[in-house]
C-alpha cells in the first residue's frame, strides 16, 4: 500500500487548510461534505469525528491508509476525541496541533488533550498559515513503523516535535 494519511478532527480544526499546506497548494480551504481524496491524503468532514454515528466510517476509511492524523485545534479548549481513540484504529497515529500561530493558541493545553488520544506516537505542533511542522508531517508519513517515527522525532531535537509513549512503549501496529 502506498503511504497515505487520513486527517480527522473537529469541524474547523484546520483539516482542509492543512491538506492544502501539505500538498503545497494555495487554493482556499473549503468545507468538506464528504471524504475528499488527494494524492496521499484523505480529508474527512468534521462531522465524522464529532458524531459517534460516523465512527464506523472512520474505521472503514482507515483501512485505506497507513497513518492517521488526529488534529487538535490549539485555539479550542474542547476535547472531541474519546480518550484512547487511536487505540481502536490499527494505523500509525500522529497527533497534530493546528493553528499554533494563532494569538489564542494554547499549545500546552492542546498537547495534554492530544496525549490522551495518541497514547503512543509523534505529536507535531503546526501552523498551516506559517508553514510550521508541515515538513515533519510529510516525513513521518514516509516512515512505516512506530520505532522509525520515534527515532525521527528524537533525531530532530525540536520542541515542535514530541513523542508520546508513556502508556505503551512497544505497541505493535
Ligand atoms: N491562524 C490560523 N488559522 C487557521 C490555520 N489553519 C486553519 N485555520 C483557519 O481555521 C478555519 C477552519 O479551517 P478548515 O481548514 O476549513 O477546517 P476543517 O473544518 O477542519 O477543514 C479557517 O478559517 C482557517 O482559515 C492555521 O494554521 N492558523
Ligand atoms: Mg474541511
């Protein structure tokens, strides 16, 4: 399978804007009504994450990808993923904090929230507007196992790139 990432997160978390940043496009983000497939990205509607009725759609779509990006909007204090959500999806998880450039961004709060979702995996602090963290995400999607991602994070030595593994250190994915 070609390495691909599915983006999930609340309505307005910045999925479509991040998709554009990752693909290097300058087009305006648009509200996604259904799944949108790009070269190596699957953008999902925020409703999929916000409404448990759509969890089965997330699970089904996950079968088509190698990585799942769990987005947490740094300006939003609301936690919308159930704790441990990524444990139910057997694809490589990556926590993504969006909008780190925003004046209302609370990075520490966002990291705490995403840690309860991605209990084992990288966490990348990003801004699609300023291009922060975008290259890290592209590199991580090329890596095929948790250990490679962990080594990548350690080698980067950047406080915008963390690795969370306080629960399970040798998770098999
Ligand atoms: N400041 C800032 N705003 C962003 C960023 N990414 C997205 N936004 C804004 O957040 C809003 C929702 O973005 P969108 O990509 O449509 O979210 P989606 O519903 O998850 O696809 C839009 O007004 C974007 O301009 C970012 O990195 N920084
Ligand atoms: Mg969207």
